[in-house]
């Protein structure tokens, strides 16, 4: 069984780097994400996570989005 490390990291060329959710969040700070959608950025992020079908193929993007969410909660920006 192969898993994912706690923090997100992939090599250049990995397909996740072209995923629409990765493209949406990859150039934003946590503070900027929090301000999306009229200050509901992390609520929107959790809704996006909740609407992804939990398959093996979707695990990389779920891992990435959860990493963002976890950083936001750990730093007190969200939650």
C-alpha cells in the first residue's frame, strides 16, 4: 500500500498540477483563500472537498485540498 505524506508535494509534470482545483488555489496565500467568495473561501473549499467522489484517482486532489484546509486550521485562519 502506498500513501501520501502529511504535507503536499509532487514532482514537476505530475497530472495534479493541471487539475482545476490545484490551478484555483496554487498561487494564493491562506489569507487570500479565506477572502474568496466574500470571505467564505474555506467554507467553499470544504464544499468542494465534500463534492469530490472518493476514488483512488481523486485521492491526489483530495490530499492537496485537505493539506490547504489543515494548514488553515493549524494556523487559526479557519476553524
